[in-house]
């Protein structure tokens, strides 16, 4: 996987809006965490992979993978990991007026 810090992403400007929220001392998953959790679940089902397998593929620790799914500690998945999971699961992340959604990519017409 490429180093996500070397490439500026347009979504960096709204990253704080996509991350987890702290309310009354408790962390709640943000849209990026929810998208990561959905993509990770799909990846693990399709590849018969465990959380440890996914963490190894992403180059992170299993604990970080779990934190990205839940948003605990205010942790948010990297955009590079979201893009990689989208590629692996043939999915796309759609941002619209209703929020952030994971959808299956359509086949391109030839």
C-alpha cells in the first residue's frame, strides 16, 4: 500500500467531519468508521479472512483495525485503507446530502 501521507486528499479538508465523535466522555463511530466496518466485514466474508488477516493486509495492528471499526479512542481509518478495501470488494463510497454510504460498484459498459 502506498504512503497516504505523501498525497494530499481532497477529503482531508472534511476529515474531522467524517471521524468519530466524543459525547459525554464516550466515543461514537463516525461515517468513516461505519464505512470501514462495512467494507471490512465484506472483505472478511469474501476472502474468509479474520480481523488479523485484514490488519496484516492493511499493514496495521489488529487492535488498530478494531479501533477503526468502532471509532474508539477517536481513531479514524486512513483514506488509503478505505480506497484499498473499496478496490478489493468492488465497492465505492458515496458522499451525498444523506451522508456517507458504501455501495457496490456498477460494471462498466463496453
